[in-house]
C-alpha cells in the first residue's frame, strides 16, 4: 500500500474513533494525543516525513480498542506488529 493511501486510511480510523487529527508546526515535537474536556485530538508535526507520521498514527491508534470498527487487514497487521 502506498504511504499516502496508508496515511489516509489511518485518518479514517481516527475519524471513526472521534479523534480530531491536526497537522501543525510543532517545532521539535513529533506530536501525540491530547484530551480537552471530552474531546481527543491527535496532533502531528506536519514537517515530519510521511514515514514518521504513519509511525505516530500507529503508536497512538494502538492505544484504542479497535475491535468494534473495521480496519483493513494490512493496517490491523501493522498495528498488531507495532513495537514487537
């Protein structure tokens, strides 16, 4: 799967989780999840290479219960193998 398509699919999963994805200039930070009241935001440093953006998505999405939403098998495998 092309990296751009993979990133789009990860964004779709985040949307299903009611996770608002924001691409921002974050200086030296990669990004991560932030909770404001009852809303969750995933901030991603827009200056990161796409590989690092994908890695950040995988790291953060792995924290959520994805059992009740459809995740493409390729992406589910990436999530399951993340940091193993």
